[in-house]
């Protein structure tokens, strides 16, 4: 009897302690105002601050524009895993630092896994995360924390024709953000590809995944000039240090 009572009391204590820490963590994530839970983002990272979590379209555009690389998933053509999902890392831009378009552009070679997969099946999904801006790290958020926004764009990849205005714009934007590209081997038949977005899914704050209408996303008036300002500040600091 005493043994059973001890076990019951232990379970109650453990349960109560667990609920206490869960509630404590939850209260650290949100604060209450007039009985409503209102999400807050503290801004202590060095770059431009992200939008409020309620502004889904603005957040989606912000995350893509402020990330330098993306994880891209394709359907593999490798013999051993043909038909499997296959993920790779690709440098990405959505326009110049001062002119965000929301469209992801990539500099690719036919020698790469991703380009080979896309030559057989153009469907892909790319993922970018607010963690890449160091915002989450500085807030001590785990990359899976829902406040650490992650954006997933799915659609079909398309090769851009050379000597078009879009090609020139995308290439300039890629080389601006990724200067090393200018020194990539010239015999790799580089080309520029973009995604025609079919679906936008995003985990941003609590409550599960959100879906952003593609039309609203592309129509959103966002230049992304804060990224240009941030890079200019870094250059200015570098010049002063030198």
C-alpha cells in the first residue's frame, strides 16, 4: 500500500514539474495582453529585423531575400536511389540586394546532382530558414522552434534564356551576392534557373504550417533594401577597421 502511494505521489510530482516547465517555457515564448496571447520577436541580431509573425506575406519575402543559400530537393536520377527525394545546397538570390522579386534564381551546372535531376523532372522544393540570418541563434531558438521561421517553396524549375533582360538581371544579382561565382570554372556550362512557384508553405510561430497565396506573395511591394543597407554597413565597418 505504502509502495503504491509513493509511486502515485512520484508520478504526480513529476507531472506537476513537467507542466510547470512547459508553462514556464510557453510564457517565455509569448506574453499576455488583455487576455490575448500576442507573439513578440525580440531583435538582438546584427542584421535587419524580421517582420511581425502575423505578417505572413512580408515574412515569406523577407526570409527568402535575406538568405544566401537554400536546400533544394529534387527527384533523384542516381541509379542506386532513382526516384528517391534528394537534397542539395545551392546558392540563391531573389533579385539584387536592392530589388527583391520573390522569385528564387540559381546558378547551375549540368555536372551537378540537382541540374541532372531537373533535366528529367523539373519539380522541386526549396527550403530557407531564418536560422541562416543568425537571428534564431542570437535569440537562442532551436532551428525547429516555430519562431525560427522556415519557408518552403515548391514548383517547377525553368532554365532562363541567355541574352534576355531577366537573364542579365538574375546573373548580376547572383554575382553581386555571391562574388565567388565570377571565378567558377568556365568549362562547366553554367546556366541560370528559376522556380515557377506552385505552393508556398511556411512555419512561422505557433499553430502549425501556414500557406501563403502565390499571387499575394509575388505582388507584395518589397524591395529588400535593408539587405543592401546591412551590407553597406559591413563594408563601412571593414573600411574603418582597415
